[in-house]
């Protein structure tokens, strides 16, 4: 799915982190966001997913088309792998969890509780949720954290398959995934200048943390 | 939609879920009251409906901060907010599952616990009726409080401060219905007010909760 953003400014809390972000992604293309820590990769992805409304600028797509995967895995420790997947499949109305299980080879783990999984297995389970959403735009925040080489390959083939089916993806990552249709966007030029400025009200600073 | 309700009920029943916690608190409160006020059965039977209503309120309060906090901490709430399910529906289902886990067991157990407080038998019917009409409002107001404080560390105390004043009308009309019922006076007005509070909460609070959640997820 083609989509674009124009002159976007995003904020995190009270701080405007990014300004003037403009890019477009074609059908079947992946956009890899590269930037140092704190440059606003997560902020941009949350904005694309519709969690944070943009300060200004325009999103030329509906957040309804975005499937978002955050840093946190979003798993319920007391539920089994199958129950976790089935829950999201029901929420997104796709019902069938088989494609997700196949894509990340979870079949041997299905009856295991999520609390008994390793960090990498949790990550795989969390990423397999993307397959279940049936949405065209994948917004992935550091998807390969705690994955081994084999599972990184599994993940990039899942993304490649999604792109081949006419989807598109935005990924924030520090490693090279070897995606055939990836384009890199450096976020550093879009940093808002004021971001390191102290907050106006020193008494409010950190009061609600 | 039913998937969220099923999941919440499943989580409540599994280890560490908190099902029965409210009920156990209710039971302990009712056992402790006679020690506190002494064994005089006249006094006990007079204060029994009020004690049971206050107990219902407090035990409901006990589990409020879990409604959204756990989902917020493990990232599920972010994912739910981007899912096709509207947050208004999610808030309604959360309130419903909270009621099924706390309010409903309390309503069903209240007649038995009334016996421990020497509650007059004619009050039982009115106690069950008033709890059945009033406790859904407690869960819905609590969900709103939980939505307002989601993301705050140790928000539990703040929820109590926010929500207890909002519980007051429910408590007043609930306890009044039982008192009037016990004395053989008409209870229609009190029960109608109780039902009206619940209906008003059901109509308005899902929107307020969803708006509060959206603010807090930013």
C-alpha cells in the first residue's frame, strides 16, 4: 500500500522531537529508519500508528491500516502462546492463527505459557502477531532485539512476504535485515532544535513520573 | 469483542489474577466488624446493611488499579488502542469483566454474609436487589478512575481519592433502599435512583474512559 507523510511534527510528552518529516513509501517497499538513540524513531512510529496525534503536518493514510509493534511485547504471561495469538486473531477478526505460527515456527511452543518463554521466543511470538493483523502497513519498533541470527532471517522473510503481497513497512532498526526493497531514511536532519531545552515550568518537571 | 472479555476473565481466574480477592476482603471485613462494635445483636442488625454496602465499595476499590495498569505495563494497552476494537468498547468490556469478577460475587455472597451480622431476614432481598443495581455503577466509575490514572506509578491511592466521592450517591441510595425495605417502607424511589445512576454511568463513562486513555497513551 502506498502511503506518505508530509511536513510532520511529532511530540513526545511536552517536547517536540521531530519537525518537517516528509517521506513516501510505495507498495512493496520497506522504509528503514536510522538515527541515534533519542532521535525520535519511536515517536515517529507511535505517530504513524495513531497513538500520538501529530503536532502539525499531514498523514496521507488511515491509522486503521497500520499494525504497530512496540518495544514491549504485549504478551500475557499467564496465557499460553496459542491463547495469546488467538486473542489477537479474534480482536483483528482474522480468526486463524496458522499463518503466524508457520511464519515464526511456533508450533512446538503453542501450549507453553508466555511466562516460560525466553526473551527471543517472546519476541518471536510478539512479531508473529503482525501476520495476524491483516493490515497493509507494518510499523515495527526495534523488531530484532533479542533475536538470534536464524530468527532474524525468519523475521526478514516474513517481512519480505508481506511486501510481496502488496504491503509496506516502516522499521526502526540498527541492523541490516537484507530486505530487497528497503530504503533508508536518516531522521537526524528532522530533529527539532528545541528538544534539549529545559521545560518551562521547573516545578512540573518530573512531577508525574 | 467477546475475546477481550474472555481473556480478562481467564486472566482473573489464573494464578495472580485477583479473582476472589474482593470476596475474601468482604468476608474478613464482615468477620471483623462484630469484634469492633461488640456482640450486641441489636446494634449489629441495625448497622448490617450499611456495613455490607461500605464493604462492597471498599472491596471493589481494591482491584481497580489492575483494570488498565497491567495492560499498560506489558504494552498490551498500546496494541489494543491501535486495534480495530474502539477504546470505548474496550473500556465497557473492562468494566463488565471487573463487575463479573467483583460485583457479581459480592451480590451473590451478601445474603450469607448478612447472616454473620445478624441482618434481619426481610432486608436480604433488598440488599441483593440494591447491590445488583448499584455495583455495576461502581465498576464503571472505577474503570473511569483507572483510565485517568493509567501510567502513574502507585496510582492506586489516587484512584481511591478520585473515585470514592463519585461512589457516594450509589452508597447513599443503596443503603437507603435496604433500610426502607427492612422497615417496610416503599423502596421504589431509592432503587429507581440507583438504577438511574447505573444507567447514566453505562451511557456516559465509556466515552470518558476512552478519552482519558487516549490522553494518557500519548
